[in-house]
C-alpha cells in the first residue's frame, strides 16, 4: 500500500518537475562555492523584482547545467565568458561579448553583460614551497618536472585546460593526477601534492598560504562572470538580472566566497551583496561562527531522507518487477539465460558514476530524476536476476518432478512450488540490491536530484567535512536499517517450513 | 489398466528401455523389479509422462498418453517417489490438499477424504500441521501416499516407496501397504529392487534386465520356472536375504 502510494506520489512529482520553463523561475548553479553564491544573488534579485524562484544548487559540471538551461529545466545560471567561448561555442581564439551574445541567440539563450570580476584559472602552489624553489611564474615549473601536479578532473579534460597549457609552456611533469577541487587544497596543505589549478577568486587564496603562479605567456583566457538566461524568460526577470552587471568586483567575490566557506551558508554570503555597508567597502569584520541549528538540520535531513527513499524505493520496485521475471527466464537452460545474465552482469561492471554520466547524455533522459532512477534500476538488476535464477535452479529435480506429476500446470508449478521454495534466495538478492542502491543513490545529487548525496556534494564543494558527514552518516544508517528491515521481511515472507532445522531421527 | 505397446526410451544412442509390450491389469498390483539401471523406474516415469517415449504408445485407463492430455492423465494417477517428494514449504496438510485446493474442490469433500486417508494410512492427526522436516521418513511416505491418493486416482504408481527407510520401519510399512492395496482395489504399479517385497506385495512381477523384460509372472513362476539363468541368479541372491 505504502509502496504504491510512494510510486504514485513520485510519478506525480516527476510530472511537476518536467515542464519547468513556463511559470516558476529556476536558477541553476554549478557545484562550487562561487556558483552557489551567484545563484543565491540571482534568486534574491529576482525575488526583489517580484518573481518566485527556486535555486537548484550545484547541478554539476558545465555540460550538465548548460543542457538543463537549453532544455528549459532552468531559466538562468552563472557562467564565465572563457567557458562560453571555449566549451559551449567551441570558437577558436578570443571573441567579444557581443559576438558571444549573437552566437548564443540561435540556442534561445541570452547573456548579460559582465558582472565585474574575472575568475580565470590559475596554477597555485604552497607559498612556502614556491618561495623555497623560487617559483613565481608558470614557466618556472619547467625546471622542476618532479613536482606533483594535482588537477581537477574538469581542468584535465578542458580544451583550454592542462594539455594545451603544458605544451604551450613546454612542461613535462612526471606526476599529474586528477583530484576533486577542495580535496586538492587539502593535498597541497598536507604536502601530498605541490601544484594545482585554482580559480583566481577562490576563497582559499585569501589566507595567504598559497602563491598564485604568474601566467607569464598569457595562456589563460579571461573568465568574466555573466549570467546565461533563456530568451523566453519574462522581460522583467531579464532586466532584473542585468542590474547586476558591473556590480561584483574581485574583492567582493573573494569576500563572499570566504564568507560562504566560513558559515557554510550561501544565502547568508549572498545577502552580504545586498548589505549597503558591504557595497561601500568590501572589507568589514568576519561574522561570528553560528551555533549548529538542529531544527533546520532535522528538517533538511527529513527532506533528503524522503527523497533518498523515493529514489531507492521506485528503482528497487522496478528492478523487482523486471528482475524476477528475467531471473525466471534465465533459470531455464539455453542461450537466452546466458544473454540475460551476461547483459545484467555487464551493466554491473560499469562504474556507477560512469553509468550516470552515460545516461545523462541519452536524449530523452538528461538532467532529471528519471535518469537517476533508471541508473539505480539498472544497477539493482543483477543481484535480483542472478538470485532468482540460482534459487530456482537449486530446487532438487525430484521435487520438480513431483510438482509436475501431481498434474499442476507449468504456471501453477512456478507459483505454488518453485517460487516459495526459492523465496529465501530471491529475497537475499533483493536485499543485496537494496543495500547497494542506498549507497549508490547518493550519486543522484551529482545531477541535482537531491537525496542524502546533496550534503555530500555540497560538503565537497565548500570543503567542509561536517557537511559531508551530514549526508554520509544518515546514508550508512539507512543501509543498516534496510538490512535489518529485510531480516524482518525474511520472517514474514519465507515459508516457515524452510526456516525450520532438519529433523533428527 | 495400463498398456505399453512397443514402448522404448533412448538417451542419445543408449537404450534405457528397448521396445517392450506390457499390460498391467486393473485392480491388480504389479511389481517392476531388477538390478540398478535395468529400466524399471524408466517405465514408471514414461507412464506419468516425465519422460517421452522414443517409440510406442502408452494407454492409461483407455486414454492414450500425449503431451496435450498429460495434465488430465496425471490427475488420474497417484505418484509416490523414494524420499516422498514433499514440498518443504508446505505442512503435511497443505501438501496433501495442494491439488484439491488448486482444483477448487469443496472444502468439506476434501476434508472428509483427508480423514479417510489418515485412517487408511494410520497417520496421526496432529502430524498434519507439521512440516516435512519435522516428520520421520516413514511418516513422510504416509503423507506422500495420502497426497497421491487425495484425488482418488484410478492408478497408483510408487517408485521405490520404501527404499530410503530403515529395515524395521520398512517391514512394518510393507504390512500396512499390503493392507492398503487390498482395500483400495486400484491398479498399483511399484518399483523395487527387493524380491521379497515384490513377492509379498504384488500379484504380478515383471523382472527387467538391461532395458528388456526377462520374465513376467507371479512369484511362483519366477521361482519354479525361471526363464533363464539370470532369473535363477537374481532369485537366489534375493532369497538368501529373505531367509536371513
């Protein structure tokens, strides 16, 4: 009963989520602090202009957020001119703001003027190490090929990222590894890496523990912040966004970024921008650290957990509905059995992150809750299919023949004899799937679909272990509860005769 | 009555059963006997349709066994195997009443039938709600027999029904089975490798060797007029056991 209500509830939710472009305004952001803060600023600005809007925080990397804008799932999001020309428009060489606006128009996308600051890429090193080796420019790195370089995955892959930079400067470094952005800073501080990529407005740079290497060959393009918006957005909303042009300089942005990392509250950091005192001078004293707000946390936790259960519940029910019949077919000897077990087994070998990324690029899926559910569903299939097949194959042939000899039809043999006898093994498969599923569902947050992965992803983005644990611990507890719950379900669903110890004569 | 006309069974190039003709009369008890691998169980499995004959026709109570009619024919047959073949997830009662429930027989009818069978097989009523693992081997065979008889079939087939029991229980059950067969007056065919059991329970004995019928007759025929030296050998090997 509850399960069906859960399914219907979420189907209804899906219907609500899909046609997003028309009425309510949705603001997107990428998964890093500055993008979150800019998103919050846009939200407040639109609210002041009279628009109810929602901020979908940290939807993912450029490609994901761009796809969401293009398909109308969001109305606007903060972007950088360098990314627009290199990644989105794939133009060669520098182009002007006006040219960008003209080239974006055919996509149905508009671009505001520059907001003020330039958040370009930079290479940074621990200050102490840079001073000791006398490195101040990127070209100085040529003399130290042994330095360990830890780069974000995005920078490693970008067209304007590491490879062309290395060839331009003639760098031939021995160790280049991909590390998540904030973890990279930890690696630098812990002495486990020596050089990493950074944004010139990174809050981490405010402290003075890092040296920014001079881009002496002028390699990095400019990354002026702008807002991209849909041309079909209400005119008043566009006008409101454009009031932000030229209003945010580097100092202000670094100040808000470090405020966001300190308080872990993007709304709070963004509200600085609307504070008249802040607009006069970006200096000002830091806020006193706030106490932990339990009521707010429990409220958020309930939301994440419900969403998590929804993702797990729907995908698991679908996996059972599909997996058990497939397992029944696969239990019979023949080539079809090999095909079914082979294909479901192969899906399992795809890393869950890769599977999710793969599905995002499927035309009908994209950035939405269905994509996460499909990924979890595919991931849950194998244990269910395999255990159903094994459970049925393990039934002794003497009992199969007894069932047949009684004069039961094939379907009745399956229903009344085989399935109950295989129930223990099938349930064990479903349990395995459910537990894997609870863990894997945290990845849904990477495509902005919430759940307990949300605090994990934003915790990684703002470099805060406490936030990460807010998602990681409940997810672990949830997995244990699922395990326990299935223990109870065993008592309920496995026939008593199969649970009794054997008779000793 | 069961009739086999030129029935054979071949697995690949090996004959489990060479073409045989065999008539098992209605209301009589027939024993199929022979050494391991002689084809005696194959005959039973062919009758109940668990195997399809390579050649020949099988007629059960005037109905030819074909894949299309199999379900109907099986419901007119009772089939008991060595370890009972009881379903472990069902109690004795659920095992016995599985088919009546499936066929939506009136509850009062099947309950009356169940009481009769408990009395016939000398099965204690409190054992009905036990699961197979909670029963002794002898009790399991009684439940299996009740399950086979619940639809009141015309024919009862038993494949080494007492094969897995210890000698004392076995001997007690042999006595009971003889009485049961006499009361039922059904066509009974059972497989055994014990000549004493065959002679004690059956009206007619069919001795098989390597997929062929060596001799078909009553115990007296086999003992006094053996068809060949194998029969003599088989009888003497068995008789020495009886005399012990």
